[in-house]
């Protein structure tokens, strides 16, 4: 049996602007998306038994057709017209419903892996087209580079230079529904139209663009997110922001040991998920 084991990285948003609500119910966005080395591990195996099997064993992650990784495999299997069997085993290291894109990354990784195992030869652009039908963040993970994302997330432009920063990731173990956050968002109709740079020399350049239009909504219901931001800054982070729809917050550091010291301090006496990761450049 042919098999592949691949890593599916998480992401953070250095910037998330919600520009407009679209007639189809989605929102036009503008995001700076950064991959980090917090990864799920996915093993994809072709089997002799037709059909798709997904196993994860993690609370909050379904094993069947409701799993976005299952739907990714099904999209390519249907496209291939074959009677193949695909078994997908997911080891979750990325917190669930956390604003880190774990499910979308898993789906993108399955698209890439199944494309290779079945020898379909689909281009990155075609896989991105399939990916956006599964979830707005999926094309970014297929793209495989740090990017400015526009539209609903499917229009991607490479960010040419991002400094090799360290991040402290803090999740208060509260699952947040992305759908609820967007439904609760009240757009003001105001947007200053400032331009986004494509080149960042250092941490100060990144901190200058930190912004998330969804943050006030999620903090309004979960004030602990604001507390985490304040603590990260107090621990020496150059900047701190909620990622995606939350509740995960990240703090930016230039020096690994400073990041690890801050993470140790943040992890004391609280039941939070705290880890130190590298930005992938």
C-alpha cells in the first residue's frame, strides 16, 4: 500500500481586515497570513477497500464526512473517477476551533497528498480552486507561502520577506465558532484604504500592521483574550494580537530564549495551551 506522512502547519493573522459583506453571505477580507511550525501530522494511505476513512480521536473533531479532510479526499477521489480507498490518520497538535486554521491546513495537506498518491498531476492553482470550495483558508495552505490574502481568502500574493520571528501561542481552551464571530460582527462601512507592505525587515515592521477586525467581537464575549494580550506585552512581547476569529493570541519576539521564558511564565498556574513556535519563512 502506498502511504505518505505529511505535516500540516498552523497559521496566524498579522492583519485581518473585514472590508465588505458579500451578497453570497461571505465577507471580502484582506489578511496577512503567516505559517508557523505548530503542525498536525497526517498519514494518508491508499487501501484496497473503496471509500474514505478518517481517524483522529480528538474531541471536537469528527471522523466521518463532516471532517473537512474527508471532504478534501472525496473531492479528489470523485474527480479521479477511481474506486480507490483512502485512509487518513490525523494526529492533532493544533488546538481545535482556535483561529489557527488547523482544519483548513489538514484539508490542504490531504489535497496535496492525495494528488500525489493518485498521480493526478493537478496544478497548485487547480488544487487551490478545489480548496476554496472546502474553506476560505484552504487555498492559503495549498499555496504554501506567507501571503497577502484577499477576496474571501482565495486571492493570494506572496509576502516577499518576513523576519524569522518567534511567537508565543496562548489558547485559553475556549472553542470559538467562526460563524458566530462573523454573524456578530457589525461593519461600520469605514475603511481607511491603507496599503499593505510586501516586505518586512524586522519585528517593528510586523507590529506596525498588527490589526484584527474580529478581535473586539470575540473579546466582548471572552474578556480573557484581552487579559492574555496584556500579559504577553508585560512579558516582553513586541506586539500581541488575537489570530483569526480567536480565541488564540500570539506574542511576537525576536529572540528564542525570551519567547521561551515568556511562555514558561504564561503557563504557570493557568489551564491554558501555551507553546513557543517559529515563524516559517
